[in-house]
């Protein structure tokens, strides 16, 4: 009898574990990457005609974190290639997340915990990723390369200016082609090794954020405990990124890190996904002065679509934040930075981006301004700053 009970218990445990592996990842993402339920948006004929001529670009999406094929249209999350095509997105930055602390918040996060380890196991990532942040970055890059190999007429990773120029030229005859750029959210993925920057570069990464939600070996996060400036390792890493023409992303960086990077940078930087204090004053958005200094150095500010960045995250609220950013730093330095698939709730997914065009027209932006904010600024920045 005891043996039967033990075997029965083992069977139930195995069944539960199997169910978790099969259903768990999808259930997890469905609860984190939500779209607020809404009726289909009404797009005017004028907005639709304009939107259909745009080549949009988005500076930040965390899609590669999740257990799904980017080539397939999913019923969950915010971004995949079919929805990018429907939304007229020509350039998508795919950022990879490698560590997520417990109790995630905007004010104070310690670096001594990591929820993503269980996520890596649950999603059946290779065992080498379970204890290595660097390997997690390489694995997510590999996922995008596999997708590119499977559908080169739909997805192309760009590593150089020449790559992007070819993609733009090919998009004229194939508007379904999406140019993809790899980025990293938080340089803790370096694991304290300067040589890993070259390894990430070789894997296709061309944008690196200094920090994410916690302080790391390079410096402080605006959501960390110490919130300090660049360490000596951080300064060496910045110099190496600049040597390789890797764009530095200051999203989530502490004010002290922002100041230190701007004091030593010789190339433009970005804040890939953020809001502006005039619209949404919290510990997620940099000060007006720092935003201006980033723009003055030729940088870009990507405006997000979620509540923490813009407070009112309706389409009208997102455009209000875009307009505030334009007023603050100038039209040439504002871009879209969705933070799609970043455990965010939004009012529209990437297939529904025409609603932003509708709202930009309604709020008085000119066609030229809409083109610049929607994609031209990102295109021009990358054509200037990619290797």
C-alpha cells in the first residue's frame, strides 16, 4: 500500500511539473504583459493613409524573454513579427533581460535575489543559463538569430550601418521586412568581465544599458540601494563600449551614473524607454536637465507606453508625453520606446500603433513631426552611430 501511495504521489508530482512546464510560461506572461481590454480603435482615413506611409521604429521591447516564437502571431504579449508588420514597424530594438530582483519596485531594490532563475528553468532554457547572466544574454540573442535564419525575408538583424542601409533599401520592395537590433537591459550581464563586452558584440548586441532595477558592478540604478555613480569598472566598460561603437542606454541609470557617463562620453547616448517629469513625476523618469543634456549631445529619448512612464497611458496620454518631450528637448531627439513585453500593461499592442498616429494628428503634430518621432529619428541615429 505504501509503495502504491509513493508511486501515486510521484506520478502526481511529475504530472504537476509537466503541466507547469507546458502551461506555466504562457500563464505567467499572460498575467504580466497585458493589453487593457478595449473596443477596436477607430482610425480616420487621413490618419490611416499617413500611417501606411510611415516606417516606425521602437527603441525597446523585451520580447525575447518569453517562451514563444517571435515569428508567430501570439495571443498574448505585445510584440511579434506579424504584429510588427501590421503596425508598420520597420526597426525594432529587441532588448534582453538577464536578472529580475524580488519585490520589484521603482524606489529601492537589492541585487541579492533573482526571479529570472526560476523563469529560465520553467521555460526550459539551457542549463548553462540557469546560473549565468552572460549565458542568458547569449541565449536570447541565439533565439533571434534562429528566427532570422528561418525567415530572412521577414526579420533581419542589423549590426552595422551597411546592414541597416541594405535593410532600408530592401524594405522599399518588401515592406514586411523588419530590421532588428539587439540590446541588453543592464550590464550586469557582463558578470564583471570587461572581455564579455566583445563577446556580446560578437553575438550581435549594439546597445547596452548600464543598469536595470538594481546597482551592479558598473554603477548605481535609479531604483537601487546606493544609487551611486560609475565605478572604475563602469568607466572602463563605457570606454570599451565606445571603442566598439556600442550605443549606451541610460534608461534606469541613477542620476549620478548619468552625470558620469555624460562627462566622459564621446558619442551620443539614448534613454530607450522613459517618460518626462513634466507629465509624470516619479522615480522612473530623469530630470529635465539631464534629458536636455542627453539631447544636446545628439542623443535620443524614447517615450514609453506604460503607466509608470507617462502616468496616463491611454493613447492620448502617451502622445501628451511625446509632445512634452518635444517641447523639452526638440523634435529631432524624441522617439518611441514602448517597453513592450517588459511585464507592462498597455492600451495598445504593436499591431495597433495607428492609434498613435491618429492621436498625434489630433493633438496638432505636423506630418513631418510625426514622421520624425515615429521612426526617422531612430533610423538617422542608427545610420550615424552603428559601427
